[in-house]
């Protein structure tokens, strides 16, 4: 899309850095340094461009999967659950749920990454066949632990983490390592806890705000991406900063 959301990259980087540090006792992650002074010379020589937006990480051999944890009945889960009488990705979802209702327990819905097009939702059983049962189960347990610990922290600060995704790889020693980004408004659904109601689409602190505007104006998926109105750009930037303020206690900038 043509429009630039002011300081969005900084917000995403700082939130992700916070969570990587917060969860390092659960699973190793790829972060080596968040200090610009530790970066190669081209980065240090252009601080205005790279400060607070750049991290130094381990190179990983990434697994070709995303591990999505869903804690609430929403999005594609809600759509398929309603249409297919209680299933998602061919697996049964126990219980009866309204829109945005909390699940009795979070679920893992893995996806295989494709080189082109959208990722492909797959079953846990297929994941276990392709990755190995022990490794697949180990990763899923880590994902559920990450979600539990971080969603509880976020809720204390007024944010419901409805769902999120993780990516893993192996470092040079073959150690399973958490990579990419975690618990950001671009990789998760964040809802305002004070306005949450079962049966109502919640106020969000993520990119769903822009998606909803595109859908409302019949522009979702249009190529090239349209230019957003100034008021939508400003409102989106404010939502990201509010998410940052709640989670890490401050707003951020260059």
C-alpha cells in the first residue's frame, strides 16, 4: 500500500524485543543485540534510518511452518466453525461458541509456508508426520506456554491476545530457537480488554483496523494497494502507539 504508518516499524521492533527478553527463560530466541552500536558499520553510520528499527540476530535454519495459537473464537476459526458444524482444519472444536468468545483451552493450528500465495492450514497429525511426533509436540507445548505467560501479562495491562503465531528454526548447534517476531500487532490479534464483549467484534490494536476499512470500502485485495485517507493513517499510528504504551509502558519514536 502507498500509505506509511508513522513509526510503525519502531513500535513493532520494540514490542517484539520486549517479548523476546520476557520469554527467554521459556525458549532460546535469535536476538543477539538490539544496540545499534553492535551492528555492522553501514547501520551505525545511518542512525536516523536504523535506530530502534534494527536488531542483530542469529542466522537460523527455519522450519517451513507457522504455529498459530488461537484462544478465542474469531477470524477464520469462527468462519469455518460456523460453516462446518464445529470443526477447524478437519479437527473438532468442542463446545458451543459465540463470536469472540474465549475457548475452553487455546488450540494450535499449524500452517505450512508456501513460496507463493497463502500459507496452507494443516492438521496437527500432518505436522507430526512431517516434522516428527516428538519435535512437533515439543514445539506445540512451547507455543502454548508462551501464549499462556504472555497473554496473562498483557491482560493485566488491558490487552487481550486473541491469537498469535510463532516461527522456529535451528541455530548452528541444532538448538531449537524462536525467530521472526512475537506478540506484535502484526503477528497477533490484540483487543481492548475494557471494551470486550462476547458476541461483538472487539476494538483492536492491530492491522485489522486497516483491513476493516478496506473491506468496508470494497478495496481489500485490490492491486496496487490504495492510498489510505489521512485520518485512517493517523488513527492506525495511534492504535499501534497505544498498544506499545500498554505493553511496555511507553510510546516510542526515532
